């Protein structure tokens, strides 16, 4: 029997595989599945099973989940196609008789009205109706959503957005990955729903202040109407439909949709979550 990580070629998936190995799960019991398996060669060299899998190819999904005891369904990246893709994985998991399928959803999925949440909400509904034992990991925003854009932020001397004074409970990908690994190795997880976010929420103005301090360079937060922010993103080459989704997500931050109460993430990983200032300092040092 094995633990299958779907989307393992992505950044979160790779972190989950590492977290399982760090928890002393035997490499031979871990399956890293994804489309570009050449990206998983390093894991294969450490004894992890590697399987080709495309969410849109039901046969490849069934083969990847063969013999699985537990599965982590990392939400797909193709916005607009994800519900069908996720259903394919859930149906394959049911056919394989898995004892647990954990799914990476979005924070506050039961209350948010963000456009980005719609496919997660639909997937959660499919899971609950499927009969497959499930756990839902409602992940908040990644700190990397901001630190990965640091070069542009410093060049422009500003962070643009439409979040107003809303606070976001962001944490690092590694934090969320460790939480997923903790759920996958634990007993009695069926039916659990975790709201996951960083210990200390922050505004985008506070983020700008931290970047400014770390880089010793003025950086300000520029709050824009959502339509203007979407237009700005589109001007930088973001596809128009996705620019609209990102601007809408900032409106969600302004409403508090990505503010996570409770300490589920900290509890699962057994340590404080990665602080935003520490992530900023590390990112600035790497530029």
C-alpha cells in the first residue's frame, strides 16, 4: 500500500514528498505522480515511486492510484477545468478503495464568495457525495504569492492591489506541505476539515513596510479599484480572465475571506508558522 501525491511536479507537491520523507515514511511507500515525470528524477533516485499522471487522462489517473491506501489531491492549476479533473481523481480513488483522500481546498471555502473559490467549493461537494473517506485542507494564501514577485516589487517601488486594509493569513508552501504530510500519516482523519493559515495575519501595507525595511528601499502599497488592478495585471501579461480572478481575490482579502482564525496549521506542523517578515528577509537576501 502507498501514499500517492498527485501534482508532485509542482512546488507544493515536491514539498509534501520531502515532508513525508522527513517523517520517515519509507520512500518505496511514496508515489510521486505528475505529468512531467522527468522533474521527479531526483526523488526516483532516493527510492520514491514515480508515476505519470495527467488529471485530464482518466486512464493515467487510475494507473497512478493503483494500490494506493491514501491520496493527496493537490488542486489543479488549469482554472476553469479543475472540477472535471478533480472528479476524475475522486472517482479513481473510489475505485481503488483508498482509505483516505485529502484535498487542498481554499480557506473559508464554506463562506467565501471569491471567484477563485468556486471550483474548490464544487470539488468539496463532489467529495462529500462520493462516499470516499476524505479530509479537506483549506489552505490560505502562500507567502510566496508575494515574495516570488519581489524583483518586480523592488523595481517598481510599490505593491499594487485591491485589498484595502484587509488582513491575509498567509503561510509558506513548506508549512502547508508539512500539514498535508501530517494528515496523511495520521490515523482517523476521515471527515476532518482543517482551516489553514499563518499565525499572524497582515495587510498589504504592512507587507510593503517589511519589504522596504528589509531592502532599505522605499516600497509602498498602492490600493486600486479592482478593475484598475486587473487592467494593470493584464498589462504585465497576465491573461485577462485570470487578472480578473486575482483582482477579485484581493477584494476577498478586503472582506476578510482569507483571514483564518484558529490554529489548525500550527497544531498540525507542531511549530509556529513561517512569519511574513522572516520570509521577506530571506527573499530579499536571495535577490
